């Protein structure tokens, strides 16, 4: 991956508040924002739980087709 591509990804993560950055001389040091990551984890845990429950309900309601 090229350096500009990495920089672009880091800018996106920074805008999403998933990483923080700090200038150190001519470079920037990035670190994961643990609070934002925990919040994202909570969101995805809830999302997948709700999606799987909805899928289970749908499968249980749909009549099974007879095999020939």
C-alpha cells in the first residue's frame, strides 16, 4: 500500500474519531481511540443481534417446501 493511500485511510479514521493523531517533528503519530472503538463495537453487537433475531423469526415463519 502506498504512503498516500495510508495517509488517506488515516484521515478517514480520524474524521470518524476512531484514531487520534499527534504531531511529532515532521511526522504524525496515530493511536486508536479506545472509547470510539468500544462504541463502534457496541453498535455492531446490537446490529448483528437484531439482524440475526429478525432472520430467525423470518425463517421460522416461512413454510418449508416439500422435497420431491
